[in-house]
């Protein structure tokens, strides 16, 4: 039990990263009722965008100078791909049966994986991601690695900026109106096409921040990294209530804490030692999803968007 505070902090940090990516799923679904399964690969392209900026910088550049540039590069790459996907892959299918954009998203996901593999042939194996020097930092019995410091700052700051944008700005109110009733919003003068593009762009930007956090946390990236993490982020969005941006972050935190505690403590239960290994972490994440869907199908915070049926 003396390790519990450390495990809770580990889970909170992991869950914050899941939440940053889950925001993209829930924003797009809340507005256009689309599960963008390519979002995990948009997260992955953000990581490689950041790495590309690092490789282009002159040798000897410190991470404190490089990191803001890497974040900008990650956001530009991820947003460009997300906006392009919306314009050329999803918008033509907006009135098609729901299965069509779903299959398109899966195809786009595979295409992005192969595109990154072609651009970075060495990405077949993990690429080393630059790290922040210094640390780790100890607060009482809790140790925070240097790579996690970025996540400690970025996650709450990103959530605060998003909350302000959605609640206080004209565009944010337009997003809420489009989520509730796009036809009525259009009649009231809201440019729904522009709102949808902004939703894709915002989701991609947060995924890019999460991608930089991933690279700093684990020290490496690869072209398949978006698949499992994208599924977990989608799980977090469903846990919190798909369509609810606050639920996405809460679902991510719940998922991260549950996954960390299960991995740390299930092995201590007699006869359960083989179920507590890191390889079972993904399994426990989806077990939690099944339990939540059984007892609260709408998610922890429910869904705030109106039923358009």
C-alpha cells in the first residue's frame, strides 16, 4: 500500500494523455455523429511531425528551445491531415449510410500508417524521441519523471483553454448549437461546415499535444503507436460519455488509473500473478469499458448532445 500514491499519480498522468486524445473522438462525434477511427493515426502523425522538427533543428539545440517548435510542428501536421480528411474523405459521405464513413476511417487509418512508414522507413522499429534533461522530481513519496512534467502542465492547460473556447467564444457557442441541431443552427446563420472543420482541427491539435507527451514519456515512437492508444482513447470517450468533452478527460483519467492499479496489484492476488503483467494492461482497460457499458451505457457523465433520431 505504500506504493499507492505513486500508482495513483502514474494512472493520473497516463489517463491525462488518454483524455487529450479522447477529446478529438468526442468532439467529432458530438457534432457529426462520426466515429473517426483514423484519429489514432492523426495522433501518430503528430508525433512524427514533432520528430521531424527536431531532426531539422541545428545540432546542439536544447530541448527548452526545441520543445515549443516541436509542439507547433506536431499541431500543424496533425491539423493539416485532420482537416484534409474531413474535406476529402468525410464531407462527401456526410449524408451516406453510417457504415460508409466508418469504413473510410478505417481505410484512412491504414493509409496513414503506410504513409508514415514510407516517409520514415526506419519507423518499422521504434524511433528515439528527444528527451528533456534533468529530474526525476520527488514530491514526498511520489516520483515524477522528467518526461511527465510536460503532461502535468499541458493536460490541465489544454482542458482550460478548450472549456473557455467552447463556453465563452462565438465559435464555441456555434459548436454547441451545431451539436444540438445542425439544421436549425444553419437556419440561424451558423456556418456548420466551418464548425465541423474547427472540431476536426481542435481534436487533432489536442491529439498532437498528447503525441508529444507520449514521446517524452516513453522516449520512443513508431508508426503503429496510434492503433492501441487510439482504441484506448475511444474507450475513454465512451466511458466519460461520447459527445461530452469533460467526460472525455474524466473517462481518460478513470481508464488510466484503473489500468495502472490493475497492472500493479492484480499480480498480488493468489493465483492471478500472470494477469498482472503489463501485457494484460490493455485487457483490463476493455474489461472496464464492458462493465461501464453494462451498468451505465450512456457513460459516466452521459451524453449532452440531443438525439437526432
